[in-house]
């Protein structure tokens, strides 16, 4: 086992069926049917009067360049997808110290991918993208290439920096096949009740922690969001620019905020897209995620029914049956954790048009009849994109305040009462870091050189929308009022899916502040 690019060695399962059926209606809140969305408050209306504000910090194009090489075919093959015609992908790498505070530190290789179109000006200021440990940033970048976010590429290059240990940044290999299987199913490897799942998963997690520590030592605690932020500073230094324009998607928002805390004078723009809370304890973050994902699944089921999916108005019951059966899977069936992983990954990276929703609905309908082939393919994709060894290491580095394993079964039952499709899995996810080391809590920004732009996807299938609320105390403490934009669409990354949002990003990257109103909405 090795770390590529690394220079050193280094009671019943789930909620009771009766309770599940009783709360399935919570998925929709009303009769299943087309979702008309909220009343729209467009970003181009409202009161823009008021005192003149100072210009935003200046941005400049890189003075020095990385070792860029065309790599569209390589990236398409890596992620088993296609790169749309007209989109140019270039790859580069640069070496960084694992621990920037240690002059004798080992080094690791960071992978970056740049996306452009034929319309992208050669001298445009790049937008630096990180999606943290949610997805490889280089895979998140592809969402911009094939959606409304493509208009952003026409105006400027978007440069994705893969989180250390993931994507194109020297993937880590430190677990056994059996340990990875336990993580994939969250311990549902046969007929197990919930406490037995916790025990089995915890045992696998402790074994994985020992092996990964042995593989990565002495750098096993250097894969946190704060460590990833140091890689952004290394990029800025290589480019020889004063400031970066940052786009943090999902857990990448924590990387961007850690950078803003450590290097406040080097932040030129700060866009937090579908953000998570910063330095929120693990239990509270998981509870918030359970509620947010439940809401996202509800939106999917409503829109799927409206699009004429095979599951129709019976979608909540179909998904509920698959989850209930998956709590104690037999005969190679998908676990409840794999079902959730399959659905949320499809909503994150696949087509969410009516045709795309129909395809996902057909996979669920087939699985409900016993044919799980299509759903297994989606679960495998989810494992590849969201559950590799490097992502586990990174998440465990940042998982502070994790409740003890003896509390997990109770939390699972409590959360699944309100969130029948997500409560058990999000509680069990906490056990994946049993026995792992945790980094010190990083500093939070105490001021901002530029007011952030916050994009909140109300139906984010990876972290849920509620996580963004946890950032409010941070901005209040820093005496900063960001511009917040809500979007009622379905998918991961508002910027990748909303032309309205990309238009606002274009304005925000200009010299003048966005001004009023600071609360806006973009239509679906």
C-alpha cells in the first residue's frame, strides 16, 4: 500500500418500518407533483441606493504559469464521463511541503485542472475552485463545462485545485478491501441490528486508522481543510499575484475560509457556493446534513413525479422500501447507505433535467422490483467519487466533537424519526472516524477584505441547504454582511447550474461591490 505522489512512508437496523411509513409524507410536505418554486426576487431589482462604497481589491492574471498540458481525454477517462465539445482542459502539478510550518517537511504533489473555452480571454483573471473532500475539485469543474455554468468559462478560466490526497493530487492508498467495504455499507454486511452495525463499522474504522497512520506518518494530520488552504497559498505564490479569486463549493468553503483566516490580504474575491458550516462540531453538522439531505430527496421525488418518472407519485414509498430492506441487506442487495450514496451522487453529477430525473427514477423502480444493476452502477460511481481513502483521511482530520460510538444508535433512531431516508446513514457516517486523529481547530476569519458572495442551493444533494445557516455567527463576529443568493434548483453547485448565479459572479469579480439588495434569489 502506498500514497502516490507522497514522499514519505507513510435494536433493529434503521428506524422501525411503522415510523418510516408515518413520516414519509415529510418528504413532500404536500401532494406529489410539479414544484413551482418560490417567488423570485431577482438580483437586478431592489434598492441600489445608498452611500458609495469603496472599490473591491484589484485582481490580476498570473505573471508566471504552471506546466499546463492538454488533458481532456485523461480527465474524461479518469471520471468515466465526457468533456463537452468546445471545452479545453489543461492539467498541471506543483509540489508543496506537507507541513508548511516545518522547513524539513516531506513534500506532496498537488494536481490542478484548468477549464476554458475558445472565447476565454488569454489575459483573464482565473477563478480558483475547490470542492474540498466532497468530490475531487477536478470532477466538480466538469459540472461547469456542461451546464449553465459554462458561461463562466467563456469569461475566465476556472482552475480546480484537487484537495491533497484526492483526484489528481496523489491519491492515497492505505486501507484494505474489507475496510473499504465496511465504509461503503456502513457495516450493513448481512443481518445486523443497528448496535451491531456500529460495532462492526467501528472495528473496521479503528483498523483503517492504524493502517493509514502507519502509511502516512508523520503526516497523517496534514490532510485537513486548513492544510489544503496552504496549497492555495503555494499556488498564489507560483502565479506571482497579490490576491486570489476563490470559489469554494460544498466542503471547499471550509478550505476557502481557512485560507481567508490565514491570508486575509491575499483574498481578492470569496465565493462560497453551497457552503457547509465552519468549525461546527461533528454531531451538529451531521444532524444538519440529515435534515438538508431529506429535503433534497423530497424535492427530487416531487420533481421526478412531475417529470413522469417510472416511480410516479409512489416515489417516497419506493425509496422507503429500498432503505428499509437495505438496513439488513442479503444476497448482494444494496445497503441503505449505498442507496443514499447512489441517489445523491446521481443528483450531484448527472443530468437533473426531466430526462435525467426519469433515468434515476427508472433505476429506483427497477431496484424496487429486484433488478439493482442500474442502481449499483450509480453506487459504484458514488464510491469512486466520494469515498476514496484520501477523502476519508481528510474528513476524519476535520471531524471534531464526534460523539462516542455508544451514542450513535440512539442518534440514528432520533434523527431517522424526522429524516427517515437520511438519519441512519448520517449518524453511522460519524463512526467512520472512530480511532482517527483530529487536527486542532483552525482560526476563523476575524475580518474580510471583501464581502463574500454566498450561493445557497436549497436542494443540495451532498450537504443539504441548512448547513449554510451555520456560517451566520462567523459573519456577524467579523462584522461582515455578505450577499446571499438562494436557488431552488436541484444539484450540487449553484454556480454550475444557474446562469443567473454566474451573471452575479461576473459582476462580483468586477471592481465594484454588488451593493443592495444583499438577499437575492435566482430562478430555476
